[in-house]
């Protein structure tokens, strides 16, 4: 063990971090030294379940984050809607209408507690169980394939939940990235995939991911990723022993289904379990198949890694990920030990040892954050003023300072205007239809959102 630690210290000391495929966030390169805390109460942590009520447990999460801090963990991944049984809210034909009264207060509390313990977070918005039959968890448990297949239903989710959520946490400095969906391939009609009750096509899922990614990129500066089940689906490398079926999540693949420039991921996330280490190999830890072997073109995080692996020790998983140019490891898991894929005691000491040898690329400094005000409670800012509102023919925008990008979105989130300005302006809106619009202004001071109403008398 002493020999391993000395070698690790020397390796990290001489490693050129600026050339590593690490996660760059707020001007710093991070190696993700982390854990999955997917749930306390499966699918019911945020919001009010129509049968079981409110199940968010602030004290439990406080204890979890305190333990994470004590073991040098800098990031945790958790599940948000999961299968849809508690959130969001659906109407009778499957359109999304919004969120219940507890959802944001629960999520606000989670972010603040994690921040106090110096933990960055990756919320996984949906899980492949959104297309499983999870009716045991209530009438909204799973069977939501139409949310992926029907673009009008996708838009109802984006407009009524995703955009308000993304805007609310646009300044949350310990929000590392949004993960659109966990292991979508189990919901997709692809080789060795499609195991859920409902199955969608690869193009339908890619379009869903693209529409979600575009909305997040348009309404915040936060990063976006997808939790791919395996390198099998996130690599274009094909060989007899590594027969990948293609990288479904590269820019070209997503944009082939949804041709918009912001329909893309900022980094990849792949998962590892021991079934991937055999004659057929999708194992990111094998020294013979490092990051470069898999033809990856973005930083790549190992977002789930079996905590009780019989193929690799936890210290080896961390060191191999680092030395082979991955962006980090999130072990499975803090809470889901009943699945026999690992529990906290299997890997917590390895995380602490690794942190103690590489603190400069692991420690998240929460002193850069405003802990009490980082959540954006309102979409209206204090710097930009727009008037008259409602507007009829002309809209005045005051408070523009320096190079500013202005974007105007309609009620379904479609970008209808994008221009650059450096001074106060008046815009002709006489050709716009009556309705509600959103204005985004972005400059070096940040991004601000304002609601606009157009009237036609």
C-alpha cells in the first residue's frame, strides 16, 4: 500500500494536468472524486407523491453530505424525476403541466446542504425507468415513452419544468452539470439494449436529448451530459473484443436527429460494472484500452462504477481512471446497496486516500459561492429593464452595458431573435403574435431573463 501511495503521489506531481481530459468548471480543472447518492426514497425524494405524500428528508441528506465531505468527496450524482411517479405533474393525456409546491423547496435545500459541505452536484433528470412499467409506485410510475416520442409533449416538459428549473439554478455554483437521462440505451431499440416495457428508437431518444440540451444551453451556462450505460453505446471503436455499436451521444449523432447547434453534450459519462470485463470488453479501466482507444472526443467521466468490483480494487479504479485520462469516478453507491453493486464502506477510504494525494485537482472551494443567494428565485433581473410590458409595436431595453447578446424565445421555447448589442435599444415587435415571450440578455456580468407580453388590440 505504501508503494502504491508513493507512486500515485509521484505520478500526480509530474502529471501535466492542463493536458488531461479533466472537467473544467469555473476556470478550474477537476478530477471528479465522487459517489452516487441516487436516492433516499426511490423516485420520491423531491415533491409530493399523490399517495405517500412528501418524502424529502433533509436530515438524511445532511448526514450523507457530511460523510462525503469527511472522505474527500467533491461531487455527488442524484436522481430527480426518475420514473415520473412523483414529479413532474401530468395532465390526463400525458402533457406536463408543471411541478408541485414542494419540489423547488426540496431541491433548494439539497443544493444548499451540499454546498455547505463543499460538494458539487450532478442531477440526473430522468432515468430509463421512465419507460418501464413502474405502476407499483403509482399511476404515474413509468410508461412515459410518449414524452420522448411526441415532440409536443417534450416541449410541454421543457417549457413548464425544464426551463424554469434551469433558470432557477443558473447561478447555483455547486451545480456542476445537468444529466439529461440515466442509461437511456435500456429504453432504446439498439443492439443489446431496449430492455424496458416501452422502447423508443435511437433517433427519438437522440432528439429528446438534443431538445433538452438545447434548452439548457439557451437558458444557462451549465454543462450537459448523458449517463450512458456503457462504452458499448458511447464509442465508435469496433474490434472483435470491443464491439461498440457506435457513439450515440457525439454531436453529429444527436444533431442528426435534432439539427440545432446547441443540441450537444459538454462531456461524456459512461458506466462500468463487472459484466463489461470479459472476453467482450467495455472496461474503461483496462490499461490496454485507455481513453484514447475508445475514440472519444470529449472529456469522459466514469459516472457509475461498481463499488464492490471483483475485477478492480477501488484504489485501482481511481488511479487507472486518472492515469488513463478519464475525468473522474463516481462510485455506485452511497445508498443503493441492496442491489449488491457496492456500498459506501467499499470505497470511501480509497476516495479519501486519493483526495489526500491530489487535493489541488479535487477540492471544491465553496468560498467562491454566495451560499444564501446563489439560487435564482426569480427570472426577472435587476440590471436590465424592458418597457412597455405588455408591448404593442416597440420594446425598449435599457441597462445594456458592454457587449451583450440578446435572445428572444416564444412560448414553446423556440429562438426567434438573436442579436448583439452594446447600448440601450428599441426593437420593433409589431410583427410578433400576441402572447408570452422570454428575453435573455447575456454579457460578462452574467445572464438575465425577463418575461415579455405582446398585446394585439
